[in-house]
């Protein structure tokens, strides 16, 4: 069964908050924030994020996935995952 977009958003958010120690109540950190421009994920964190997505959703990301504009926000990542695993 393909997870819902809201489930993916929650799971990716939980991963990011835990892994990158994002402070509770951070008002900038939203599902629409650019994770890279705002400094939540750096090049090393990108590797962790890719590994999480591939492991959690059983998919192999290609360069086109993580170099796309969709991959910059949590909502975009959720749309990409749904489109790929559906």
C-alpha cells in the first residue's frame, strides 16, 4: 500500500527534526521551506536524507530526483515519493 502524502510529510518531517536536531517551535521550518537554502540540510545531510527515503519507501533515487526543485521542500519530496512508488 502506498502511504498517503500526509503520512509521508509527517515521516519526513519527523526524520528531519530528529536527525538534524531542529528546535521545537522553529517557525521557519515548515513543509514548504527550502531545506537547503535555509540551512536545514547540507551536502552531508543530503546523503542521510536520500538513505532515509530509499530505505523507508523502498525506492532508488536517481540524480534527477534529488537535483530537482521538488526535492527542496518536504511537500515536494512527498509528491515525488508518491509519484515514484505509486
